C-alpha cells in the first residue's frame, strides 16, 4: 500500500490530517502529494477553521523516504523540480495558509518530518518525542526549508549544532529552545493541538510564521563570526566532506539576503548534493547497516530469541573487562572469573574505571554508577556458573588454554548455555575440539575497547545452531552493538581483510617510502589513524600473535618484514612502552622518532631489499592504492569463500571494525568506485614487480574479466554460513 494522509474534520471545525506510512510515517512522494491535496481541501472547505497535522501510531514522521534515494540516484524516479516541495508546497501552501495549522508531535519528527512541523504555526510535542535534522548523515542537507526555519526558532548556534552533528533533541529540550510551544502527554497531544489551533484563530495565541521570525537570530556581525567558527570546525572534523560547508553557506544566505533567497539556495544545493558520491556512499551505508539484522537462512526461520538473564565472562583483561562493561551498561548481571585474586581485582578495577569515566564525562549519574556496578560479581571458580545463560571466554590467544576452558564449561554450565569465544583469530572448531556441545559454540568477537567500539562479529561454525545465532544477535542489539554474522576462518572477516593493511605499509617503508608520510596520507584519506600509529596503539605483542596465525595459514600472502621484531628486541612495543613507530610523552602524545631509520635500514639489510626511487616519491594516490588494494583483494577472498554472505556486511565491518570512512561507503563499495578491472590491473602489475603479496585472487580476476562489480552477489559460493 502506498503511503498517504487522511483528513478528518471534527465538530470543532479542526481538520486533523494524519500521515500514514508505516513503520515511521516517512514522507514518500505519495505522502507529500496526499498531504498537499488534504491541505488544499481543508483550505477550500467552509467547515474547516484550522488544521492539525499528526502521524499515525504514535510517530509524527521519520522524514523523507530514504529508499527513494536509490531511485532518484538511478534516474528511475522522476524528481520534483527544485523548490517545488520546499517553496511551493511547504512555504506557499502550508505556511502561507489563511487558516492556522499546528503540528501534534509524538515519537519522531526527523528530517522532512520536522521541516513540515516547523512550517506549521505552532508545535505541540510529547516529552520523549525526538526532533532533529539528521540529513547530513546521508551526505545531503535539509531540503524542505530546515536550514532556514531551525535557526529562526532556536538560534544560530544551536541550529548549527543540531544540523552538523545530526543529533536530535527530546521534547522537553525542544520546548526550552523554542522549537515547540508546549509539551503534553501522548494522550493529550492531538487534543491540545486542536485547542491551540483554535486559539491562534481567535488571536489568543500568536500566529507565527517560522520563516520570518527574527527574535532568535543573532545580530549580523555576531552571526558571521558564529558561521566562520562553524566552518573552521567542519573543515577540521571532516576535511574531505563538502556538504557540511554547503549547509553553512545556505544558512548564511538566508540570514544575509532573505529567508526566501535561502530557500532557493537550499533547493539548488540539495539537488547537487543528492547526486554526489558522498551521498551515494552514505545512503548505501545506511541500508547496509539496516541489512545486518537479516541473515539468510537464519533470521528468516521464525526463531524467537531466548532470554539471556545472566552472563559469565572468563578473563578480566582489557577485552574481558570491556565486554563486562558493555553488558552491565545494558543491565545484564555479569559474573567475571579470573585465575587468582590479583587478576580478579585488576579486572574489576578496569570495569569500575570504565564506568567512572562515563560519570566524569556527564554520561552517567553517581546513582546510576552504583546500580550498574552492582551488577558485576567476581569469582575464582565455576561454582556460580550453574545458572548462566551465556559464557564469553576472553583469555589470551592460546589454543590449549582455550580448549581446556571449553571442556570445563561443558561440565559446569547448564545444557542450554551459549558457549562463546572472543578470539580474534583462532579457528573455533579447534577451540571446541574437546567438547561434545559443538552446536552451542560461537564466536563473539568484540573490538577494543569493547564497551566503546560498535561492531560485534558473530562467528559461526558449520555446527553452530541457528537458535544460538539468533540469541546472540538479540544480545548484540540489546548492548547497542552492530552485529554481523560471519563464517569461521583465520581472522574471520575484519582481521583477515585488514591483515594486508599493515603488511603493505611495511613493504612500502622497506622499499623507501617515509612511514610518517604513509600515516599522513591514510589519515587524509579519512581513516582515524595510519597503520603505524594503529600498530603502536594495539601493541606489538598482540600484533605478532595475530600475525603468526596468518603467516601459518597464508604464508604466500605475507610480507615478512623484520622491522617489528628488531624493535621488539629493544623493548619498543608501541604506545604502552612509550616507544614504537612513534615516541610518546607522559600524555601519550605521539611524535616522529628520528632513530627509527636505524631499524628500517637494518630490516632492509636482513631482507635484502634496496631503496626503490619510485617508492621514495610515491604520490598520496599511489600510497592509498598500494595500502588498500591488498585489503580489497583479501575482502574479495572472504566474500568468494562465503565467510561473508553479503558484500555490504564487509562494508559495515570495515567501517565499524577498522574505522574505514563511512562517507566512502565501506571497503567493497569504495572498490567498486574504481572498478574491478582497474584494481586487478594495478595488483597484477605490482605482483610482477614486487612479488606474490600483491597477486590478485581468482575472484577478482574473474570479476575483472567480466567487468562486473566486486559487490555483486556470489552465485554458488561455498558458504561457511
């Protein structure tokens, strides 16, 4: 059924127009057309004195229908002419109407939904309604007049914050800001809006056209300073992004010229941004993110998640304590087991410190801290494991230790208990080798710090039951993680894809590229840090342990640099030791180390590699391609083997697991912007010059030969799922 609006005229003469387009009453073109027709009917009817706009089922509107973006990008959907909706419909029909209108807001008023509400002559909201303009998350700007009306309702500073960060405000704050006129309970919102509309008609309440309000706007000189500061911040925060700066320009046009001039500039800018690569990438990422909850053959079976009441964690190190923090923050009682009192005390101390950090930042009250921390209990044995519903093992990456633990868990835990491992590289079949409960064994791979990083890799073997996967998907959602379900192999999806990342960077350094130049180029590309700064942060011990797993399984795809082993000999192990690829001061601020050239020269001598003049003068483009194309190559193998069922899952994994810039759409989407033929030709050329580390995989060669996208579905793949 198409989205629509319905109008009902009461005995009081108020026409209530209801937006109906489940699940969030999005503003599809059908809805907007229906809304326009209802408005015009209400304005023509003599029995209608005033208008109330609301949404069905407790949601005003979640904004413009994002699924229509794909049609607009591909030219399959006819696009309204610029300014038709924002100027002709919302401004000249709704806001300029001779009958007053009031928005009755419950649930959501986001994007276009809030823009429609702001064109009404007043707004009544419920306390917990969310109001915001999140369009910049999709690479565009508000396109229905939001850039002009929001500053006039809440002031320039707050409106810039709301638009540039895409953060909504709740009803109470919206009232304090002046965005809404009153806050009432959900039961009263439509009734109050009706009365308010009639009061406007009788001049008992002000008749306000938001577009022409000026009392909240700062004087022009001050406004220009605020906009100048906002531009500087936007450039600093996202140097590769154009649309935040466009948004600021459009806001300025409305303040300096006129709000109507601002509307026309907004309409023109929106059209241009809609077809930008950034918008296409972010819209793709939006749908990839939504798609993570759908796992073919698992979530389509009608299975209902079982309730997980209590969780046990083995190991209170950085990962175990982080996982425990994530769980208790979502009200899961947690038992933390360690091998002795000293380790247990340290583990509990880490969890406490994680929570105290939230208190210091104002994200948690002292009272909430006490209640949350009380959900954690430390133990030294398995006696209290009798009634746990899930165990997550988070000890060191030692196969025999993990095997012993899982054999013990099978004895002490109830028969329904999920047996999960946080291993980042070890084969789960190997871990569960000594157990009979293969159907209960699953990977729950968190990323460090576990209570902060958003990704959760759910790793299944060919024995793992679908019910256990559904259960862990539910837990992941409840602890506010984005779970992706992947198959069982060395490194799973994220670590396996990105293993060549640091390897390629090492190869470049040994052949003559400045390592600090590599980090700079990668940061400029959009990664939060370069491969060498990341290696320092993770620590060489962890890096070596992970590398050994890959070298053992994929020796032909490993570049065996001696730089890290040589540094380790001198106890340079990264940020924790104050020295790694960088030097670190007391505040852990990184600075280049001139001594590093000695280790690089010695590594070259051992490896028999000489400086190549081409590598000394590599352009930023070449650095990015030589560092990331091997990652794409490995991602292709992961996809072809069925470790990931959807290429979009690898996009999510790359962004949320490794910090790949979301405005590039994720690793596979970004690769498709180059094309399979180009990536294949580059890797093939490098493999002939610098060895099999760069050799393109069969899947990439096949896609290049056909000229087909790397992200196109894999047919007849031997899926690990």
